[in-house]
C-alpha cells in the first residue's frame, strides 16, 4: 500500500512539473486555448471561457499597448504537495518577465512615472525599467500559481494564478482555509 502511494505521488509530481512547464510555454506563446485548458474548471463558473479568452486577447494586444512574455528558462519552486479537503494542492513560484510596448511614444518623464506606478500597483515588488529605444516597460516579477488536482479536474493538475487582487475569483476556487494552510 505504501509503495502504491509513493508511486502515485511520484507520478503526480512528474505530471505537475510537466504541466507547469507546458502552461508556461503556452503563456509565452499566447496560446490562449491551451492556457484555458490548464485553468481550474471552477474559474469558468466565475467567468465564461469565451469572456476569459477575450479578456486575455485584449490585455495582450490593444490600441494602447501590447504585452509579450520574455522567454527565459524558468526556475519553478514547488511547495510540498498537500492533501487538503477535496484534493491535492501545490504552490508553484517562479520569476517571470514581460515587456509592455506602447503604440504612441512616451516622451514625458511624468508619463513614464505614472505608468510605472500603475504597473507597481498591479505587480507589487516588481522591477520595472523603461526601455526608451523600444518605447516599452520591461517588468520582472515573481508569480505564484496554485496547482490543484481534485474531483473537478478529474485528478489532473489544473492551475489558478494566485493574485490577491482577485480575491473573489480565488474564493470561487480555493477556500480561505486552504489558502492559509498553503501559506498564502
């Protein structure tokens, strides 16, 4: 029995690492359908899949700016996998970089500062650099995902981005009690 449990756990860790890497690559490639396929299904009770697709599409490319992930070889830090209430949970932390390129030239220092403040509000503790030659902001930030394998995911790893700014969405998928037990 112990051997079966260890083998199952090892397979789960391997699956988790594979799926985390696949999600990262889908995000970098802006493969929105793939990203949504890796999203925990309870998220879609909060927001329809088509609406999420549209929101991602307009956030990454609109009349004012475009956002692209800067590919690096990410170093994922995985917490211990915890069996809590209705499933398995793991917090995945990693450093991520994005570039936000503006359509219209940003020549004013005051405008640059205002945009930097807005970016810091959305991504606290990020490092933000204005790249004048690209008319872009280069943003390095620490991201967290919560990987969940439960009845809703049919035992497969699915993810939700841990962003305290979206508490209502987090509450729809992960209870406050579980977040506390995960150290979030």
